[in-house]
């Protein structure tokens, strides 16, 4: 029987599941419709704070989790993307949820796609924002950024190096989160640079990175392994539950063409492109639009 314990030093709870604790925090309306939030790479449950006001306005209880190996959640190096739907469903049951939605941003998207494909009983809908597509076949590595392709080669030949690199990188980011923020700002489109100038956004993102990397980089290393492992069966069937995918045409972190190429392979799914928006501006500047979509998905979900 899963148990819930209060988290120490944070406004969250630890959920005891087989294989270790999953830590999460609740944002928005405590009595609202339950929705899991899957953070980016790197990140943590603290990202959910950026959507707290909108979640409250639209009657959503947002369960922002630390994925395994991030923050206070125990690492699960054995877990694959194909295993994620069961993990998510067990978490929902431990929370007493019979029906829930999922919102995933950026690096949280492969997990959300995997669950949408499996359609576990409790899942009502999935919304993906600026999401990284899962790798469907090994030949798809050619379309990945060069740095990620290099990591794929290292992972196959020298997996221990990835963990060492992740540990060192995690330590550097925790000591100097501004270092990562400055590099992100130098890479993204002008609309994202403007979005990242907001003091609350900057503070929350850096706090999310610092919190998420408490696990000495275990989450980073395990995410890379999952991102670079082709998903079994390649999403061949039609999706049983509603899946909406939104992307900005100014996204330089997850380029639009990568998302378009993946979504074209999905039966019954259309990529909704937001002109003039980037990786960060889409979920932050378009909250009214996004949360209207969330409300529509909730209202269309069957009541059980």
C-alpha cells in the first residue's frame, strides 16, 4: 500500500511507490481537476509555480512531480519510457485519483507521449507544449542536435562517462544557476530572451534547476539514456485518449521541424503552431490560450 509523507524543507509530499519515493508539489486549486505536470530537462516540481495562478483560475489541481532521479525523487535507472505509463498510473492510485490529465513541457514530453500511447485507465487527456519528440528509430539520431548525437555514442560505448559528466554538470548548475541561464539566453530566439527577463520567471527557473539537481545528476543521466533509446513499436496505433500538441515557430531548443516530423507519424494528431512564440514564451505568454485548451479537455473528459 503506497503511503504519503510530508516532504521536509519544501511545500510538497513524498509518495512511496515500489522502487522508491516520488516527490511532488500541488499548485492551483486543491479541490480542482487533477493534472500531472511533467517538467523539462533539467528541472523539478518548482516549474509548476509558473502555472499556479492559471491553474487556480481554471479549477485545476496541478500535481508537479520530480521525475525519478530529480530533486527528492529516488532514481530509477531501470525505468524505460515504455515503463512510464505504469509508473504514472501507480502514482495516481497512490494519490487516490481515478481520473487525471497530463501537461508536459519540453523534456517531459517523451514521457507524456509514452503514456498517451499506452492509454492507462486513469489518463483522460494529454497536452504537450514545446515538447521533445521521443526517438522512434535509431536512424532518427541523425536529426538530433550534434551534442546529443555525441552523447548517444558515448552512452553506447562508455555509459559511466555520462553519469560522471551529469554529476559534474549538476554540481556546477547548483552552484551557479546563472551560468546555465546565461547560456540559454544566448541561444534562444529574441521572444524567449524577452520572456526570460521577467524576474519571477528567472527566479523560478533557477530554483527549479537547483532543486531538481539535488540528486547529483542522476535524473540528467537517466533522461539522456531514455531520450536516446528508440521507443518500442514506434507509436503505430491510434491514440485512444485526446492528445493536443502545441509548438512555437520560434523555438530554437526543440526546433519546429523536429516536432512536425514526429507528429506527422501519429494517427489523428495535429500539431498546433503558434506564430511568433518560442520555447519559453509559448507556455508563459500564451497562458490564457493554453489554459482554455486545458479546460476544454477537462470538460470533454468522461466522468467516472
